[in-house]
C-alpha cells in the first residue's frame, strides 16, 4: 500500500510555506498498536524512521511507505497501517494509510521546546492486526513435483499421496521465531523438526536455525529418460535420507542478509537401485555421507515477499561438500540471481529476473544432479519435464495487470485474526527462456538439455488470505506443447 494523498497534500502545503526545499521535520514519537504478542523491538527493527530522527519532507512519504512494507514482510500481521500526525507552529495535520479503522488521538501535540521552533514535528502510529500464529492441520498431499505432474503423468494415482499432520507455531516468544513439526506417512515416511529465531543478540543482527529430518521411501525415481522421471516400487525400503543442519544468519541494515550453514547428510539406497542405475550414487555405491558448508547472500527490497510488484531481489552463494576424510561425495556449487520489479502505472507491473547455477565436478551422482524442473527453478511451459545438467541459466519475464486489490472486513466473524480478508487478482502475460548444459544428456536420452528452452503464456493470479497464491496458467513451449496448469502456494 502507499501513503494516502492526504499526507502528500499536507506535506506539500507545509513545504510551500517555507523557502527551503530541503525543509526537515522531526520524528517526535513512534507508537505501536495491535502487537499484542509481538515485541516492540521486532517491529521497530523493520523501520528506518525512529524517535528523534530529522527527515527531509521530500523523503518522508517514500520512507513511510517502505517502513509499512517492511513490517508487512515479517509475515506476522494480516494488515499494517501507519497514521501520521504533522504538527507545525499553528496547525496539526493528520493523515492515514488506506483502510485505517482505528483512530489515534492527536490532542495535545504542542511543539517541543527541545527542538528548534522552525521544525515541524511528526508522530507516527503503526496500527497492526496480528495473525493466528499456531496452525496445526492434517496433511493430504501429492508426492510428485507438482500437482500437474500427478494429474497428467501419474494418472491421478491416489497411492502417490502423503498424509499426516503438521504443526507451524510462528512467533513463539514474540520475536518472530518459528517452530515446525511435520509427521507424514503414505508414499513416503518423513519426520521433520525445525526451529528458527531471527535474532539471538541484543543488536538484533544475528539469528539461528536448526533443522533435523528423517525420511524413507518405497518408491523413488531412479533415473531420467527423455526428460521424465522413471520410478520403481517395492515392498521394502528403497531409500533412506537423514540430515541435520545448523544455519547462522546475519542481517545488515534493513535489506541485506548473510547466512552460513553446516549440514551433515546420510543417504542410503537398496541394492535394487544401485543395480538399476549404478550412477545413482556413482560406482554402484549404496551409501552417501558427507559434511557440507554453505554461504548465502540476499538483498531483498521488495514491496511484498509473497507477490512482489515493486523492488529488487539479489541472491548469491554457494557451497562445498565432502569436508571430512571419510566422506564419499565431493561437490562444489555456486549460484547468483537478480530480479527487478517495476510499476508501469495504470495498474500495470513488470518483472524480469535472471538466475544461473554452476556445479563441479562434471561427473556427479544422479541423485545430486539439479537442472531445471527438479526444484523451484523452472521455465514456464515445461512444468512436466525434468532437465538434468551441471549448469543452468534462466531468464523469466512477467507483465501483470491488476484487476483489483481490496480488503474486506468480515464483521460477522468475531475472531480478529480472521475477520479481515485481503484479496487481489492479476492477469499475467509471461515469457521465459532457459538453458541446461549437460554431459549426461545422451546417457539419459534428454531431448531438452543443451538447447534453448522457451515458454510463454498467460495466467490468472489470485493473492488472498494468509499469503495464499492461487494461479491458473495456460502455456506453450518451443516444442509446441501446450498445457493448462494449476498451482497453489502458501507461506505458513
């Protein structure tokens, strides 16, 4: 959301009475309303404006707008609004952000004797509605890469489903920490425990995360043929995976993040898999164990982390695996990406991003090959394909038109965490290009590796309650294959 025209008008009126275009105002106070559980310091950490700051009038609207976005991007609140009260020597101006419903008393805002008389004073009030932080829910999900693969390629086989339960407890101590537990059965048996805390120091710069996972499968893809996974099923366990990971994070300023992680992996497969594909772990091995170190950098200044329309995202990093003498897997990878988001005016928005990844050595276990389609990296139009390779590049572009963006108050629902329903819809035209460099294309009979991949299409995107993004897409790729796809994403 943006600061209302009311605030701009008041600031403009005040500026016109001065002879200096760099006229400044003093932030007299920053008030917080609605953060019943979230600690004040977690919210103030996201703001660039603090009590006592002196700010140029020309900079103020944009800084308030970005502070509002930063608080929203903590994913702790359903709504975030900022109310401003500007005090001059002879008048008081009050302005709200859109849809403000909670009034703030501006009485008694006399000029402070501690500040120069010629400076106006500004009071900021951040008004929030907190989310429901504890979500425990049953799981019934598909085991395939996405719903479209299950629907089109796996015959909608209900045996390929996962059931169980998950617990997501966000903001456990009011510091935006998060505890997650997943117990899943069915197509795979998986137990995952995770806890993260963004700040463990008083300076609120250093964070910590711990993950522990154990999973087993009786059906797995053992190789790729013609850019499709081939599966084998058994009554016995075919694969066991376990890892433990510790990640240390450092946040510099508002938008820069550094992470460093150490992870131990232990993977085992049945003799059946080693016979079907001796390169699964290489050389017919049935066990893979290794310690890895990783580093990541992220510059994230997007207006909305769930569905961004303006801003910039830059990431870079890499890792090295096989650090212990007894490790039987040696691997190095590096990646980088940059995406820009622009507002074109009149409800139109443009996004363009590039991403690349390189890995060494050239000969890698099949299990660790990561091209396009096996993770979040994908050229739209190729949702049903997996293209294995050691080096990848993607260029993605989207032109969006906002149909509407509204916030509905459900007065009949008396639970404050659920009675505000934000909903927006966009028509998106997209065009992507990608390339996978692979030395195993002939071995796995790939028809898409080592050649340009092009995809285009249109989608209807609906962004709604609790960061739920619903997408209906129609696509066509360079091979002339068309498709209609449905995707559902949610940040819990």
